[in-house]
């Protein structure tokens, strides 16, 4: 059987980042883009430049790094959006403009209030304009899976005639099922004029938990590009998970007769990076990259594994980048061993970051018996936030108990080295600590979300805290890690406070920044 190459189009930085709580700073997006290039995705959809000035800058910065994959930006069918995408992506040697318009009856009637012919006209005009600016143009008929088949074939034929080089078929609301999607792709292959000259693509959402299955049905029926995200993050229930779809194609190569160019040993580090940055925890039982994905608990399974791994294991952990030994370094480990481990975990730190991380590692290793990969990851996720000021947490004392209010007493140091002490009382210790922080820093934030997660196993594990707060219409996310969970929460809160104060210093106080609330909506 001939093997067909499937292009992997990653939209973590566009559809993924659009999800509530997943917005990223410019620096974080650049880190993810670098990880995606190392993973060897074919196309990175870096954002939606018309959504906000911040989105434009991020897409441009990613394109200007020109790391290898095609850099793509999303546009609605209007000249302003398309020109913005072109201005943002043109720095990359290989770039793409992705235009979309909804085609289903529901969207035509209720959202766009446009007739069928008007939609075709709008798509054709947009594709022609995009082709004047760029040779690589993708077109998506949004909500394709709920569009009348004959009309869908008509739209796609017109898009190809107008110059689209890739046509993407989205299951925008995660409504289809594999057998139905298979039929849709076979129908398009039969009825669309010129379909043999373009790349047919698939883009699935996971509302019914079938995004990966539907994407596989589409490639089985002739699609040659899959749009997906790391850890399946994305609108509502998310998108097709990149790591799952890639490993399904690799593990079942004899069935699909397909291959991707993905460096599968980079899957786990990339998944951890995206989870650490977005604060979207990976469920323990998540396929491919969950902590339990390769753990064998039942005695009968362990016995089988000892006889031969293939009894209960269809993939090897190292194929997806999970190291065999999780117990890694201790307090006697040197900088060299630490650097190697950081690299093995898939992180690329500069000398300055590495020194900071090593310093934190040594501090923690003095207190903690066993240092696991998760401990190192937690340190690295927070390396950006260490001592970046203007405020630094010097000490924190908590009194709390049953049937009493909690009191937090903390000391902060400002940029000039002056110490400020404050005590606050509240129902719980975290609230008391946050109130004291706000009082010292003279700022009033609204906490939108607070999550706590154990970085590793064991009683002495570090707690990783993620907070999302609102300040003057912008959403900010902060991370903190410590063996003391109230201290971890404080670090996360202080990271946000420091970021807001630094923005203020740069005169950006009231400027809408990266909040999805302020974005143009699709
Ligand atoms: O889900 C969807 O339809 C999309 C398109 C913009 C491709 O994300
Ligand atoms: Zn989507």
C-alpha cells in the first residue's frame, strides 16, 4: 500500500488560544511557536491578526522568527482582515492566508443574514484578493458539516476556481460522526471541480468527543491536512488533539497507509509546555500525554508487561518523549546534569534562565527528598516570574484553623529594597494573603479563577497555583509554585500584580491587551 503524507496544521495559537483562560502573552506564544517548529508541524496558524493589535504583533513576531513551518494567519472575507494577515505573516519565507466564511443555513440565516450567492461572491472576492498577495491561500466554509452537500460542493468548487490552494472542511460545532463525515468527504471528492489540484483539509471540534475520530475518518476518505491543537485545547470542548491524531496515524500505519512529519518524541514536552503556559491541566488519563497513559497498575497487566511490553503497550513511552525514569536529580546534582535534564524535558533555556532555574532547583532540593521531572517542569514554568519585580515576596506567615478567621502577615520588598509589612484577615488563608498583597501594592484586582495542582506525587510535592484576574477590562494569568500552597498562590497573584505595574510604567495602563474579552469575535 502506498503511504500518503499528511500535513499537520497546528492551530494552538489561534483556535486554541481563543478558548477561555488560554490566552497567552507574546513571550509565551513565541515559546510555543518554537516548540511547534521543533515538533516539526507543517503549518502554524499563529493567530487572527485583525482581532486585536496584540494578536497582530504576535503573528508578526512569530513570522519574523522564520523558523521553518509555514506561518498562517486567519482572516474574515474582507480586505482589511486579509491585508492585516499579509502584513503580519509576510516575514516568513513560507506564509499562508486563511480566509473563512460560514456556509450552513443556520449561519446564513441567523448570523450573516446573507443569501447563498452572496456568500459565494464574498468568498471568491476574498480568495482572489488573498491570492494577489500570497501564493498559498486556504479557504474554510465554516460549519461545513451542517451545510447542504450540493451547496457545499458549489462553494468549494468556486473557491478552487478563485485560487484557493487548500480547502478546509470544518466541523465547527463538533456535530458530525465518523461515518457521516466519511460520506461528506467522498461526496466532495466526486462532485467538486478541481479538487485533485488542491490539498483537502479537515478541522474538527470535540463537542461530542469525536474530533480525533472524525479527523481520522476524513483522512481515510482523502483529506491530506489535519488541523489540530496541542492537548486538544480550543473553543468549548476543544479541537482535535494533535498528539492523539498523530499517534493514531503512526501506531496504525498498516491500517491508514498514512504518515506525518511529526517528531513524536517532542509530543510530551510540547504538551507539558502548553499546559504549563495556559494553566489547562492535562487529565491524568489523557491519551498519549496523561500521567497514567503508560502506567500499569493491575497485577495481571504488570505481569504481562514483565513478560513482554507488547502485551499491554501499543506505543513505547519514549516514542512520545516520556522518559523511562521519572526519579531524576537530587540535591547533589550539578549544573551539568540539571542542564541535560532540562534539555531532555524539551525546554530550551538561555544561560540567564538556566541559572535562575538552577538556583531555584538547589533551594527546593534542600527541602525535598526526591526531585521528579514534574518538580523541574514547575520550576521552569515559573522561571520567567522569578524576581522580576517591582515587588518581591520576602516572607509570609499564615494563621488559620477551624472556627476562626485566617490571618496572613507578609513582607514585600520594593525595587529600592525597602520592606513593607502588612496583615489581613479573611475567611480563608488564600483570600487573606491576596488582600494583604493588594493593600501593599495599592491595587484592586478581581479574581476570576484559581486552580491548584500537585506538580508530582508524594507528601512533599510542590503545589502549582494558577490565577486568572481581571483588571480594568483585561484578563491576566499568573503562575506560582511552592511546597507551601498559600505561598504558591501568593507568587501567582504577585506575578500578575508585577506585570500590571510594569505595564503601567510603560504607559499601557488602560490599553486593551490580550484579553479575549476585548477581541473582535469570529
Ligand atoms: O471551527 C471553525 O470553523 C474554525 C474556522 C475558522 C476554520 O475555526
Ligand atoms: Zn475551529
